[in-house]
C-alpha cells in the first residue's frame, strides 16, 4: 500500500466539507422510564400550573418519555406536543435546563419546525443562566449547522475550557480538516489523543477519538504514517462492533492488503 493511496481510503467514507458527519447505528432509548403514581402526577401538574418553572420542566420531561406506576400501568401517556407546550412554559419562566432542551429541539427540528436561529436564542439564555459545557457544545453545533464555522470553533473551545472532553474531538475535527480554523493536523492529533483518556465524555465519543486518530495515522497527517497503528486505532474504535465508520475502514484496509 502506498502513501498516496491512504488518504483516498478515508476520503471515500468522510466528506471533507462535513467531516463530523459519520454513519451511526440507530439506538432506541427506553420509553416510560419514569415511575410515578396518579396522586404524585396530579400534585406535580398542580405545581406546574401555578407557574413553577422547574416543575414545568419536569412535567415536560415526563410527557416526552411517559410515566408508569410500579405495576407497569401508564400514568402519563407519551406526547411530544404536550411536552413541547410545557417545555416552552418552563423556558419562558426561566428554567435553564428547559431553555437548553428547547434550543436542541429547535436546532434538530425534533417535534417542531427546525429553527436554528431561535435555537441559538434559547441556548444562549441557558448558557447565561448556568455556563454549562453541554450548552456550549450545543451552541457550537447549532452555529455549525447554519454554516458559521468560526463561531462553532469558538464555542467548542469554551466547552473544552469548561471541562467537556468530548468537545476536544470536535475541535480536532475542525483543525484536521481546516473547517472554520486554519488547518493544523498536529494540533488535531493532540486533541484526539487527549480525548482518548478524557473522563468527561461518553464511550461513543471516546470511540470517535480513536477513529479520528486512526485517520491521522492512515493519512500520515500530524503523525508519521503507520498503517499498523491506524489499524490498531480503528480496532479500538470498533471494540464493541458498534462503530460503522471504523468497521468500514478496517474492511477496506483488509481488502487493500489482500489485493
């Protein structure tokens, strides 16, 4: 395998304009995970109707996920429409978690008309109300969604400063492909490598960090080209056989080796 061929292998899987978009497995979250009684639910609704913002946020959550009692009987039927109604009330009454969640739904167009600009309004209100790294990441993602990549990079940096190790991966992606910032593959590799040992990130994010490190070794950018190391990083990314992009690249590498 030649050095010239290596970049083309990854290019067939990753769009350099949107390198953060990777194929994913579909996961279905548990429904009716909340437990409550009819009496508790009625009391909750009463407090929410009296204008308590945090209770309104909790009511919204329960409508989104649904509630059952201990015997498995449905107490609150799942309703995206009612959840959004209560979510807006909570957000308007100052609940930062509700403002953040509303911003995410508006940005994704999940259950409502997609509106990234309104999403930014609510997300920034939530950030001013708490300065959470999760909110900063969602602001970055929303800016990226509307094509303002420089602002996206700025907010990913804020999230990293607040301790979000998952945001390191996103910064690395922007530096590696020069999206919203000058290309710096060595800096990108440092971000990816740091994320592999980070504590404040979920496992699929850690898998992504290993995946992008694998890309760096595969292309010899920011590190010395090493197909064996690339293969090792990609295998670690797909350690649970749940990373389609890493699995696809490993298959391609195997086919190239055998051709």
